[in-house]
């Protein structure tokens, strides 16, 4: 459930087919994302999942699976620890 929503966010920002996105997909190498794209993805995650991603955590997200892990850790909370 979370991964489907995450794939929609990523696909919307990067204009790619959501079915091409797996947990191993890297934002920069596989999808060609730049720093602005990554910022927009994090903002989309925060809005869609009602969470706050600290900047130091956001900078460490390189793969869709890492973003998913952070989302799952924060569901029910207001911030990723």
C-alpha cells in the first residue's frame, strides 16, 4: 500500500512509468533525478503520508526502498527518527 503511493509520487515528479519503479530503483542513476527532483519527491512523501522527513535523513535517501523504509518507520509518528 505505501509502496504503491510512493511509486505514484516518484512517477509524478519524474514522469516515468510507476511500474518501472522497484525497491532497488535508484533515483539518480536509474531515474535521472536531480536535487530539485529529490526535494519534490520528499515533499510529496511528507504531504501524502503526513510525516516530516528531517533534511539529514532526506539527503541519505538514494533508492525507492530506502524511502519506503523511512515511511514505514514513521507511520503513526510525526517525524522520522
